[in-house]
């Protein structure tokens, strides 16, 4: 039977159905809040790692880019292969559409790492690509952060480099194996985000991935507020006028 008590002229008489519904809503809102809070903590750990990676520059020497922590700043020696570049499609900067330019860097030991030289704007025409040619270089030393290739939120946003197209090849959220197949050589598993002070680059406003941690934490607080409101709603709907038994 429903619990009853009478605060003045009204009766607190919650029904089992309403109680079950509001308890389910509260549990859902609390769980969603915990999920967002944990996402905020995970994002903060990534942002901390991004900040620690800038503390010193590690010379790769014989190491591969897959052998150092993500976001670590490194320096590497090699020769740019400007004849086989990729344009990462669907990349924006300050609300503008454009591409990120991936250029292979041939290391002395034969390994090849892709260097993200930054963002260039969309020209307005799909058949007119931005000019990303490099001046002829001898061996160069470049520095930047080790990172992963960008990933699409939906599989429908992916497009491998078309084999029949010329260079540079346009691609959208490719896998490293697809880029390796297009260039005809194995590539290192991670890319290098070229430091902003390095030459031969474009717009390089590198930031930690994803939303700011505070956004996730604020979403968590919102969900918990919804749980509190559901509890208040349960109390309000459960307080009624007593029935007249006369």
C-alpha cells in the first residue's frame, strides 16, 4: 500500500507506478552523469599527456614513431617526398573547410613517416586543389608531435585514396594501410604533426583531441540536476488533497 502522511490539509500518497517511473528516471540520469564525468576525467588525462609531450624534444634516431608516447615532441631526419602527398578532406579551421597536407618523410634507415604539414583552405572547386608543392630539399631535420591519423565518427565519412587519381590524392579519414597501399611503401603507424615554428608548413593550430574536459563535467552536473528535478517532481505529484469520505 502507498505510504501516507498528511502535511497540513494535503496528503503525501505516492503511487507505486509513479515511484517506479521516477526511480528509473533518476537511475538513468545518475548513470549518464557518471558516464560524462568519467569521460571528462579521461579527456583531462589526454590533455595532460598533450601538455607533458611538449616539455622536451626527443630525437628519434633509431626509434620509430610507434615506439614513443602519443603527443611526444620528437625530431627526425629525412627527405621529403613531395611527389606523393595526401590531402586529408573534411578538415576545418575556425569554421572554414579545407584539407590537412600529409607529406612522406623518407628516413635514413628506409622507414617512411607521414608529416602533417598543416591545414590549407578549400579552393571552392573540387577539381582545383590547393598548391602544396615543396621546394627541393636535401636532408632536413623536422620536429613535431607524434599523433594518430584522424578518425571519423561515422564509417560513412571515410574514403580511401582513389588509385586512379593523380597526386596529391584526396582522402577522408583513411587507415594507414590504405595510405601505404596508395604510396606503394609501408608507412610508420603514426604521423608527425609539424611544429608551428618549422618551415614548409601551413596553419598548425594543434590542440588536444576532443571537447574540453570541463564540457563533459558540466554535462554530468546537468544530468544530476535532472535526477534531482525528477525527485522533486515525484514529491510534487505525490502530494494530493485528501478525499472527502463523507
